[in-house]
C-alpha cells in the first residue's frame, strides 16, 4: 500500500511539474509587417488632413512674417531715434513708442504661440482619430491573415514581401475612417483664480 501511495504521489508530482511546462509553451510566431509611415501618408482620409495641416502651418508662417516685418520697421525707426539722442534719456513721446512696440511684440508672440498650439492640438487630434481606428483594423487584419504578431516595417531589418500586410491595413482603414476632423476641439479654459 505504501509503494502504491508513493508511486501515485510521484506521478502526481510529475504531472504537476509537467502541466505548467506545457502551459508555458509559446506558439509558433506568425508575423505580419505593417509600414505605418505608408499608412499615414496614403490613407484616404490622411491626405486631405495632411494638406489642411500644411495650410495651417503656411498661414502661421505668413502671419509671422507679416508681424515681424511690421514690428521690424517700427523697431528700426525707434532705434534710430534712440541712437540720435546720443546717450540722453528719451522724452515721453519716445518712451511711449518704446512701450507701445514692446506691447505689440508681446501681443504678436502670444498670437503666434496660440496659433502654434492650435496646430499642435490639431496634429494630436488627427493622430488620435487614426489611432482609434488603426488598432482594431490591425487586429482584424491579423485574424484574417492568421498572424499573432505585427511589427512596424521600420523595426524589421528585413522581411519577406509576403509578410507585408500594409495594403490590407490601408484598405480596411480607408473603410473604417472615411474622413478626419482637422480642427481639434477648443482647449479647456484655464481655471480662474479666486
């Protein structure tokens, strides 16, 4: 009876050790490769969104040049007037002009800063919309193609063309994301101090 119990205990111990080992076995990797750069530039909704962002950046640069030109010519005139004083203190009118141009410079910097922040929010908002659809799209493509691992094309040293599922991802993303909103919702208002 003792031999039977020790044999049974040995079998149970062997099974207890073998069970976790079997559970830890990793399935064979079925890898797919996606070129996310191509996806972000070629998706149907991404093209007009990129053009809208480029237009916003061009408008910002144009406004920056306009403000800089205006302030630069006014600043040059003030510098000339200050230099003509030969080290003397400026009179009240010149002091007022100096303060006025400083106020204009501050206002211009704030305006440009707001526009730049809006463009950054727009870029982030566009990316959020893409990411929200891209994850599920990649999951669907993985299931259709039998992949259990997807890597970005830039992360692979080399891959066989048969592993590339970028076209499938693009087709599915185009169906799931027909358009993008290119203007982010307004930034939350800053809390007021009491």
